[in-house]
C-alpha cells in the first residue's frame, strides 16, 4: 500500500483507531490479570475517580501514536 498517496488526516485516523482499540483491549486484559477478576478490573478502571484518567491516558497515547505514525509514513519513510 502506498501511504504517500493518502492524506495525513486519513493516515492519522487509521493509526489512531487501530491503536486505541488494541491498546484498550490490552490494558483491560492486563487489568483482569492484575486484579484477578473482571469485576476487579472494572472497579479499578471504571470507578468514578479512575474513569476520567483511564480515558485521558487512552486518548492521549492514541493521538500521539496516530500523529507520529502518520507523520512517519507521510513525510519520512521512502
């Protein structure tokens, strides 16, 4: 696939969506193993005091990854 022909925004959205889905699944599975149960993971990630932090971390890392990878494939990779 030729990434140079695609728009920067389209590349960003593609990398952003893939990363946020995979990273969220990974983080939830790790949470299940750390707490020992699904209910423990839900309580640790989605309680009132932690839900905002959970989504801020997910969004910020996904935005960074999407911008970095889109920039890399659009402007750096030959």
